[in-house]
C-alpha cells in the first residue's frame, strides 16, 4: 500500500479536539526547574570571581544576542557552554562539528553563515585553541568585511582535552600554554576588538562588540579550572579524576588541585 502522510493528516486534523495536557505541563515545569537548578548553579554570584567563569560569559551572551542570531561553537568546552546556556527559541541556530568533533570549526562556520546572510547576527563562540589553529581567518573576516562577532573563551588551555585526561586518571600534560592577547592580534588585523579580565566588564564589552558595524572580537580571560561537569558522573570517571588528582598532588601540584576544587565545588547544585 502507498499512502500520503500529508493527505492523511489534513483529513484527520479537523476531527481532533485539543485537550488540556496537565500531566505534560507538570512534567515540563519539573524539567525546567531541574534544569535551572543544575545549570544556574554555575552562574550565580560569579560577578566578582576572577578569572571569569566561562559559564557566566555564555549566559550573558545568551541575554544580549539577537533573538534570531546564529551561533557557531568550537568543539570542546564551547560546545557545552552553547548547549547549556544558549536559549533556543525557534529562530536561533546553533552550528558546530557535533558528529566529527573537528577543532577550530567555529570561525569558519561563522564566516560561511555571515556570507549567506550578512544582515543576520552571527556569533562565533571560539576557544583560544580553536582560534589559534585558524587565526588567519580573522583576515578573511576583515578582507570580505563579514560582520561576524568572535567571542573568545581564553583560558590558555585545551580545556576539554585537559578534562578528558583528568577523568582518565592522568594529570594534564601539554594542554596549557602561555597567555595570548587575542584582542591585540585582532586589532592588528584591522578588527574592532576588546579584552576583558573582570566579570563586571563582560556585559558592556559584549554589547560594544555585538553593536559594532563590522567584524569584531571579544577576548575574555576565563578560568582554566572551570570544569564542564556532566549531569551524571560514572564511577569510572570519578575514580579516574581522583587518581589524577592524587598523582598531581604527589608531583607537587597541591596548589593547582586546591584551586581546581575551590573553583568547582561551589558550583555543585544543592
């Protein structure tokens, strides 16, 4: 038998009556409350914390960006921040390398989206590692005057790789690098650029960059010890993390582990 789904739906719809889905409404509210409790734990009372928490940057970006903005997210921590804090409303789009996990994808994706529709706000949520890999694309944005807005989560670390090593039981190795002033590099390339190191300056700087007529970059110095903690942690992950912490302490990294704990324990939902 061959059928037409569209014709079937058009025939059935007039015969249906809308029902009051009390159970669905109750479950949706429960889900929203739980989500706000877990995700909101990372953005409460962080306005004075230095280095800046990346979750706070993502939450402010969500509030300040256009209702129909296109967001592109680098593979790694930026994918998590976009998934958790960018509010979908039916008009926004979030692009990323969600299957292949390609590094340095956010800025090229943003350039392509902006080329298709320069009138639409396009925001690249770039990690410092991803931006460094394809730094020359800033010149592409300037050359073609594509009004992309690049928000750099600059933690001087390959954050997701660092976390993967920790949960595997290994102290981070060759995941961190020297501080880089990406705003200075962007300005040298001819882009409008702002660098932020204090939480109180995030919103104003973000508004400045988003309102700029042309390509612009916001370089936000974020905390490398802010972990992307999943909603559910396995015993293997916890054991691996404890092993890595122990190895770090035994090799003289007591201060590093202490800062790591202080940074993230306050974020645990209660």
